[in-house]
């Protein structure tokens, strides 16, 4: 069975998000003062075979080994679909 | 009233995602053959004041003006919370 999981990676609350701040400024300059704040993040859509493996374990392992910089970032994931 | 919207930006289906391919290869090399495919995307969390503006219009405008490269990318958004 195939499962699709989406891993969201964001800066920790305590870490400054320079790209988000730049985009906030740009959006306001473009005539949208109603936009108060923009934060930027990445996501990874992972398609995996759940018959031979534990999905949560795989997601956590690849996040920790490869996808997330724990000095600056944090992550969460959700399952999108199974089939 | 403040509304938080999350705008998801991904490559179009027809566009090759080199970062996703590289990550797929790396994850498989790290001992996860159960991972079949990884795709990468960005998201923007936008906090905006909905009392003076139409939320959908603002989201579409800033996506088109700034956040999305329509040659390569496509976007969708969802409202996360209101309060």
C-alpha cells in the first residue's frame, strides 16, 4: 500500500526568518498594508510503501537524517492519502 | 479580524524537480528503499487583516505579483485559522 506524507519544515519560533521579513516588506510596498506578516517554510511530499515499513518511523528517520536542521528548524508531518 | 492563510507553491507536474530527485536518491541510499518519491515545495504563512480587504483577492494578488513563478510553478492556498 502506498502512503503519501507531507513533512512541513519551518524555522523555530526563536529563529529570525529573513526571507519572510523581506517578503512581508515587499508585499506591503506593493500596496497590501493588510498583510501583517509572512513566514516561509518548505514541505516535502513523500510517497512511500507502507507494507514493509512503519510510516511514522521512516518519516522521523529521514527528517532527522536529511531534511531538517535541528539547530534552526522544526518539523511536523501529516498523512495526505493512502491507496 | 486576523486570518492566517497558507499558500503552497509547487512545481507544475510537467516540470522536473531536481531537488526532489536528489533527495529521493539520498533517502534511498540512506537505507529507505520503501521511499518511492520525494517532491519539494515551499509554503508561505500569511497573516492578514480581513476587516478591510477581501482575503481571496489579496492572496491571489500577492501570489501573482510576488510569490509564484507561473512559468514553472503553480499554487493553491488554504485558510488555517481566523480569530
